[in-house]
């Protein structure tokens, strides 16, 4: 196989059997050191017209270029007229080679390069002849069927005849020819554009997903299960809005404060009562949980739900007609007691849950709820980019790692794994933020997620800025449009187009933490850690 014959394996798409025949002969007949490109098609920048050469040869040593036009069938020259299989040809073969020559010179000059000397020749792979035509200056410029076995000898002779006095071109002329031959449209889009396309896709699928409610809304007790990205929170919110639109008293609860605030904002303008279960419990008791100091003892929050269930609720007939719970897998037994007490005697209870995201092993949905609920499973994740979704499922042990999917995620920049030293970790996170912003994302599209808890002193969440970019917690009242920096648990249930995961050294449940964190990224995941942390992760090590 000739080293510099392009394409490498087989010719470009063509109906010409003659071109295919010459290509096959060149596999063993291309002179040593020469380059050859089959089917070079260029557009003139001055006229806008396209022109094409069947074959372009380059001899780097000479240096010179030969444009060869190929004609199949029986070729004859009679009475000054060219015939192909007995029919008059529309143009003279060599003229086509020289027409392309002018376009090639123009395009090389447009690259600010001095072009090499270029000559033309013709090849008749199906026409056998012991001598070529002499007229029209064709002496020594015709390659026939007889010559195909001897191209290594014939081509240098033709090149010398076509380009008798070559001029020295600019450096890089061979690379320029290869670039022009490979001139093509490669679809590309910035990261911000990809995020917008992903969002358009999700909006369409959201509409399909909400149609599920029409088949479920007759159930007074319903448990909807689904993995990350299947649209549970979307359906919970939509169900709450629909029931509220029917003039029912609706209570929409979740576990994390940040998701509670997000749902409250999404339901703004409705009569729905929305919040995280323990903040809601605190408000029932007349204690504004969101205004409590950060030092409020954990014992307070562990008992607030059961106290509210006993002392904070209105009369049963004044309770909620519809109670909808998202993040059901995270509620404690006391939280569930409050939920059950909130439902009016004839009311409905809907629960949305994903047990694979359950962080506390001693928490589960009570049997007296699962036992009476109609059960439905959302089977198809659609919110996240496929590569991000697959990585998340691998951490949840819901799928075996597929190297092709993960490597494609790297290629498409949906996944990026970045090593750093300990002292440079914050700067490296800053660099990833800069790349995302330069790619067209806004600060509100980005979240930086730590795998550690808030109690850890050496964690990124205690920073007020990262490389000059302000960051806020997931529960900040002014979070809209801001870059979030928080723990994986506090960001649970939320999502952003781009998520940067860091602080990877944790003492327990690494897989679970990664699953939760990675599944928060809609389009782009960036994992920034120390090399030994990343190499210890069998999923990430091949992606370094």
C-alpha cells in the first residue's frame, strides 16, 4: 500500500470505473516519496464555481504538482475531435486539468503561500496503445492502459514533461494540498449552543412526559419510581399545579431546602403550599426555619417533623386534599408521620422516589404507604446527556461501564476529567469555569459540587469566589442567575447544564455521592481531583 495515497483504503465515492482502476494501480505504483489525492474538489473564491481534479500528484523533491484527468472507455482523437466510445466529447481532456490548475493556484495563494509549479496530464485506463497522441501538445502527457503496471517509472517522466522547470514553493505546500483535498464541513457548535440544543430536546420530551399524568390521575394513592433524569420532579410539580387548578388544597413537599425553594419559585402564583418537609414542619410550629441561625442544633431538626405532626396541624377537615412528596426515599420515619397526618380524610397522596439516590440507609418509604399505593415506574431517563447519564448509572451500579459511550462523551466534551495538585485545586476548578464561560455558558448554568459535607473545613463550598467568580449556596435567596457552590446533598434534586464535581476524598459511600453529584448535570460534567483520587476510581482512570 502506498504510504501517501489518499484516501488510504479505497477511492472517494465515484461512478467512474476508470478512476477506480487507476487508484488500484497506484496502491503499488505510486513513486516513492510522492503524494497523491483522488478527487480533489475546490471552489473558486473569485467566481464561486466548483471545479474538480480526478487525481492530484505531488513530488516533494522536485518540487512540482501534476493534475491528471481520467477518461474511461475507448478514447480516440480523429480529425481534431476527441471521441469516447465513438461519441464526441464535450471538451478536450487536458483543458479540464488546466481549468482546475487555475483554481488550485488561487486557493493556495489564499493561504498566503507561494504555489508550486503545476502541470497537467491525462489518463485513459481502458485504452491500450503503444504510443500516445502527439498533437495539442500532448506528447508525453498521456498515460494509457499499457502504462498502469509501470507507473513508478512512467509518472516521473510525465511530471518532468508537464513541469520542465519547477519553481520553489513556500514551505508547507504539501500540507496545504492535503488540507484543500480534505476540505469539508465538520459540524461544530460551542458548549453553550449544545446546552441550548439539549434544552430544546428536553422541552419536547417534558411535554411527552407530562402526558403520563393523564393515565395516573385517578389514583388516590400513587408511588412513582424512576432513576435520575426520568422527570420525577417535573411530574410532581405538574401534578401539583393540575390539582391546584381543580381548586384542591395542595401540599408539595420534598426533602432538601434548595429543591423546596426551587419548587416554590416554579409554583409561584398558585395556591400550592410548597417547601422542604422539615422547614414546613418548623413553620407549622410557628418557627420560621429559614430564619434560624446556622447553629441550630441538629436535634431540633431531627424532631421537628414529629412535633409538628402532633402539635402543628390544623383540624383534619382543614388539611390538604392532595399531598405530593418528591425525594420520598430521603424522608425519615418522623417525616413520614407528618406527611400522613397532612392528608385530609378523603385526600390523595402521591410519592415520587428513587431508591438508588437514598443516602441514609435507615430511611425508606413506610410499608403502610407502599402497601396501598398503585405503583408506576418511569423507565427511560431523558434529562441528562447520554454519556453523563451512563456515567451516573455506572456509579449507581445500574449499568456496566461501556467504554465507547464514555469515550464518546470525552470526544464530545460532555465529560471532562481533570487532574490537579492539592495546592492548585481551586485554580484548576477556576480554569474549568473559565472554559465553560468562554464556551457560551452563563454563571447561572454552572454548579460546583463537593462530595464532602458542610462540616468539612477543607472544602470548596466555604469559598465566596472561585478565580474571581462569585458563588452562592444552593439555598441563597438570590440564587437565580448565580453560580452555585454547595455539597452534593444540598444540591440533591436540583440540576444545572454544567456541573463541576470536586473534593473527591471521602470516607464513605463514594459511589453513592458520585451518582448523586453526576446525575445533577444536564449536559456537561467536569470532575476535578487529585491524580491519586482519580486513578483510584476505576470509572475515571481510563478517562484521564
